[in-house]
C-alpha cells in the first residue's frame, strides 16, 4: 500500500484474516431465513424451553380468553361450544417421528390464525369497543404467530434437509363464509375451545420433543447427525 | 345419539337476528327438515339459557314449533340475546340473536373547540337516558354554511367516548354547521345543528415554565412567572391569563382574574411560612384583530412555593447537638462511678452488669422517692458471693 493510504487510517488496522472471520461469524449467527423470519442460533434445549414457556403463557391466556368470550356472548350452555363445525382445525398433533410432530405443531398454529382473525372481526361488530375480549383476541393472535415462527426456526435448524411445506391458501383451513350472528357465536366458541385444547397438547409435546431431540451434544454443529 | 350437528343444519329459525323494540312482542318459529326425524312436540326453546315455558309454544306442524314472547326486556348483552331451539335431548337445532332496545335519542350538548385554530374537537352527550341496549353508532358531520359539501368526522378514537377530532383543512372567517347523527338498528336521531366560526372557539395550551418564588424576605408575598404558550407566536392573538392558588392543605382556590397579558404577577396578602400551590391558565384574545375572547386553556401543572417565616426558627429542636450528647454521657458516668465507689467493694468487680444494676437502682429510687423505706439492691462483690446491702 502506498504511504498516503496508510496515513488516512491511523487507527486499529484490521487484518484481512480478522475481517474474514468477522464476516463468517455474522453469517453463522444468522442461521436461516424462511418466510421472512430470521432465525438466530441458540442451543437446542434452550430454544425449545423458550417455546415451551411461550406455549404455556398462551395456553394460560387462552383459558381466560374462552371464559371472557363466553361471558360476552350471554348465557350459553356448554352445548354451543361442543357443536361440530367444519373447517375449524382440530386440536390433535399428528405425526410419528419428532420432525413430523414438530411440523404438525407449526402448521396447526398457522391454521388457527385465520380463524382467530375471523372471530376477532366478528366480535368487533358484536361487542362494545371497551370490551376486553377484543384485546385478548388480538394478543392471542400475535403470540401464536410468534410461536409459529419459533417452531419454524427450531425445525429448520434440527431438520435442515426437510422442507417446510408452503402455507395452504385456500385449503381445508379456510374460514367459513358469512354467518348469522348465532352461528358466529357458536363458531367463535368452537374455535377458542379447540385452540385451548391444542395449546395444552403442544405443551406436552414440546416437553417430549425436548427430551427426544436435544441431547447434551446437540448443538447446531451436530445437527447433521440427526437427519 | 347422533353427534351435535352444525347449527342451522337442517333447522331454520325465523326471524334470524332481528332488532326489536323494548316492550314489544315476538313470535319466532323453528322448522326442522323432515330428514332429521324429529317431531316438533319434543322440541323446546331457551332464551339466554333459560328454558321458556311450553305455554308460550305453538305447534305449527309436525316439524315446526313457534314461541311467543311478550313485553321483551332490553338485551342483556350487546351481542344479542340467545333464543335457541332445542331437540328433546338438549341438542341445539338452531339459534337466533335478538337485539331488543330503543332507537337512539337526539344527542345533546354538542360543543366544539379548536386548538390554536389548527383543528377542531367536538364532544356531545347521548340524549335521554343514553342506554338503548343496542349498539349505537355516532357520526359527526359538518359543512361550511354557505357552500361546500357535507363531510364526516373520521377520528373517534381520541380516548373518550362521544368525541370526534378533525385534524386539518379547516377554513377560518367563515361559519361551519356541525351536528351529530346517532343510529342503531331501530332508528336514527340527529342533534341540533350548531353554527360556529373556528376563530370563535379557539383555545390554547396552558402556559409552561411556571415558577413561583419568594419576594426577598417579605412574608406575605410570592412572585409568579410563566412563559406564554409557544403557539401564540404563530398567531396574531394576544393572551390574557388567570392565576389561582391555594394553601397546601386546602381545597379552596383563590382566583386572580385581572392579570391581563403580562407574564408575571405578584401575589400579596399571603400567610407567612406557608406552602402554596399555584396554577396559571391562558385565554387567546384578539385573534386576528378581533376583541373576542377565546376558550380558557387547561390549568398548568401545579407549582408550589412557601412564604418565609417572620422570625428565625427557635432552637427548640429535638436532637441534642453532638457536644451536648457527650456531656450527658459524661455526667451519667460520673454518677455511676460515684455510686460504685460508695457501694461496691473496690473497682475490681467492674462490669457492664454492674452498670445495669445501677440503672435498675436509679429507676427504683426514682419511683419510691417519696416512700420511706429501704431500697434493696442485689449486689455481687468481687468475691463472687451475693450480699445485700441496705440503703436508706
């Protein structure tokens, strides 16, 4: 380098090797990007632990949400909430091995979201603006979306060779067409009841998954061993 | 037992989700399709979870049952009352949500104000008793009186109910007509129209930087100083001010009204050595040359100050000065040593126990000062044996 360039940069000279290392570290820190979600590296056990905590929180809130919902619809017998309605996601997690079950959690979260959104829209017309139901519904949606993103990241890191299927646009999870008010009340109850049951299952499932897929040696460097 | 089917699958209620006047009557019908194999005389109705008496039912056909309700009460919840038709085993066949209430009454007390001529906020009160049981929508409308089309206010979210906010594009020096429409499923009502020029209803921010300070050593006076609201600089209006003040522990405010447009004022006739709370507010006057007053601003945040005392504080403080404390201790020690010399067998038995014993003796002697008698003190000599000395 010529003399005058050196004079312009009198501070710490960063060697070429250091620069390369820095770039590598930055790239490695951002594990993968999917659906616009940037996943950060974390040890397997603590990732699942965080998701488990979030699931427990949403589950606890879902009990209160269902209770608030029922109160604001007026005296309804438990019958309303048990009616069968097509197209509302069932609460069961499917799959035989951990990757399938984790994927099932993810896709169920995604499937519940449009229904939660529809219930929120319907209740916005039915409830007074001051109703706490609306803010609780909104919170549930946000948190569930967050959980789905977390599971997405964990899945990609543990099973990098298994693709995540794209979200269905017009599939069995689409929301029902316009309904009369009574149908809306029943629909909302069924959605929220199943949502609560689903979260209870996710809690159990994440605990199991944690013990199955996260061993002491499982860091992101070793994930190839699992696939 | 067949599993519970979707509501309205094979069953229909009429009317579906009606809006009804309070006190009116309703006859509803529930018709099941013949394939369900249900007979109407096994069905029953509930309203808000309560079973309705079969005396109110009417058998229309083998698969149709009606119910008649009289003198309906206002809806229990805004999402509607649940009128449900059940099969004999309790399963829900179909449901309808009743909205029972009244049409809205004319909104009243519509008032508007503008902050610094930039915007317009309006508030109103629902007419009558206000509660109509049914969701009522309010729309604030306005138009320029002499020309222009009717426009609607869009921002109802400023925290409080029955308010609306128009943020911009308001004309000055020309009157607006403003009114509120209330509507629900049973009807509409319109408030009276108010006419105003934006410049007639201007308010501004309270003054900032309010400082209250003493006037030298004067015990009955305080000086209040403040800044004029920044927005005034943009407009051709002056301001007039008001001050109010109160004693710290009083709820009665004293108002100073003739402050004019200065930004400082001296309060006199105050009590000495007292804390006062002071607030200032502002009224924009003389907007664009007019002599009309505007609307008073909110009061500024309270500022406090105290008037001086008339005499220096007497030294009646509770805590002894450090030097004093030492002399008390010294005096006590002197008393203790004197007592030890008199009553102890030499000083070799000196211990804190001895000191405690002396203190106990002090207390007792204080109590029995007026008694003629003997004071007994247990005493331990340096030989370790207990002896009792009698003192008179």
